[in-house]
């Protein structure tokens, strides 16, 4: 299980503090929050750890069954955890088979990377070493967004710590590092392979950044990484960045103006360098604002969440109050109510609706393999409607012509 104590500059938050170096000390004074999702993740990790121990270490079947049954009795246990951790174990087995001989395998390994990050430590889900290769695998149970292993600072810090931990045994025989992230619930598996020399160079390159973040002398840099910050709703730098969108008020997209239509120039002005600023937004500016607008929407949601919690705690938020939202009628005892309807003379067939389970519910019931074998031929996935995405998105660009043939099976 993950350690209870957390490092100020944790590996899991490295993508944040390497960019926003003021974040660690800023968050330090704010209360930590827990969620059911985090608790579910911890339970799934415990099951994954147990299965890896059974596979790669000496453990009797009785001990394994006893411990697994105990975990399955936890209130947050879901049968899906059994399936996702099985997939994780399959991947670990595949990783082990990449070695010419049986590798050394350890799970839930505490590593120290304080040589690069002040007081830096963390826990690797699984470490394998064999030949000239060190493998690090991280299991993520969440269903948020896929996380790529390529260039991932969390994985690199874990790798640096693992190199240090096992240096006394393996010395300089390790020449390359393989880092993998498993997200079974998202069907996302990614791997990055770099040389030890590249890893050490990266570690040395972040030393001054880590020291700056640790010392509290960093700068606030709002961005996508803000979503996991404890102070995301109260951060003034983030508020300033999103409020700056008001600089574009009065502007409209140029493409909305019809040919020959009079365009008001009253808001045009000349900058100090002699350039005229036009009230119409260019397509390039629209693209930039779409990106900034994404952060604005999320920022507003974070403000709402923060204000709601404060008001629930009895703290005033000037100009705002909580009111009862839309409510839906419900039975105090549905079964008793239905029986009363039948007793009133209504036919049972009129009281109940018979409907099949959804595709996803049937797949969960049968399991992916049997589902594909028995009814996979009845499944089709139409092309989704066109949706805006960043140019860096890994999905293919939408093709209007392809949508005309979506779901069509050639004979």
C-alpha cells in the first residue's frame, strides 16, 4: 500500500511543480482532501500488489486466498477491480517475458530520489531488473484521462530512485530503463524506453528547478496542471490568467462578418510599435482563445465547488447563497408501492417495463472475451459527431466523407 507520509515534492505531482514552482509551498498551508475515488484506487492497488506478490514471490495459495477475500470484503470493493488487476498482472507477466532470463521482481518498492529532489521519495508499484534493463510499471485505477509514459516526470523520478536503491547489487550493468503506465479501465497502456545516461542527464537538469520549488522562491504558472492543485480555486495567478480574457470583449470572429458588411472600427487602436489592433478576431486568435477558454470553464467550475463547500460549512461568500435545487419525487418504499398498485386491481404487466440491459452492462456481465465471441458480430460503432480537439490530440482528424460509410460492413 502507498505510504501515509507524502513528500513535499512528490513524484506524482512533478508535472505540476516542475512548471509551477510556487505550487508546493502554496499548497502546503491548505487542507488536504480525500475522495471515494482515491480510496477506491488504494483498494485496487492493494489487490494488484497481492496478485503480483503471488505471481513473482513465494506465497502459499491459502495465504493469498485469505488476504484476497479480506480485501473483497471492503465496502468499496467492486468485481471490476478483479478484472483490471488481472489485466495489470498479465502486463507484468509480458514485461517479465521480455527478459532473456527470469528477472528480479519487487512490488511496492520505496525509492529515494533526494539526490535530485530535496527530500524526494516515493513508491514504485513494480520494479523488474534483468540483464541490462530496469523496468518500472505504474498501475492507475482511475477513469479520468489517459496518462502517457513518454517523458513522464513521475516515472523518471521513480526510475532514478530505483537505480539508486539497486546500485549496490547491479552496479553499472543497467544500461536502459523501461517505464510503463497501465490504465486498464481506460484500455490505455504506454511505455517509454530511455538510456540510463539520458535519465541521469534529465535528473541533473531538474535539480535547480526542484530546489527552487522546495525553497518557496518559485513562480506561479497557471495551466492544465492546475486541475490537481489544492489551491486551484483560490489561486490569484490563475484568476488573473482567466480574467485576462476580458481583454477581448467587444471583438467578434472575423468569419462571422458577411462580405460587404460594414465593420465598426471604433474600437481599433494603435499600439506603441505602430501596429493597428482590429476589433475582429483572426482565426489564429480564435484558436488561442479556445485553448484559454477551456481553462476558464474549468476555473469557474472550481470556483463554484469551492464556494459551495464554504457556504455548506457556514462561511459567507459575498453576493451568493445556497438554495435547494430541482428535486424529483421518489418512493419511500418502491416495492411496497408497486404491490399496492397491483392490489388496487392493475395488471402486473402494466406496472413493470421489461427492457434489456445496455451494451456496456452486458459486456460487464459476460466479460470482454465471451461478449466478443457470442455477440460481437451484432456490435457496430458509428463515427462520432465532429468535436473540437487540440491539434496535439492523438485521434485522427474528422473526415466528413468517412462518416457517410460509418458502420457499413463490406461483403
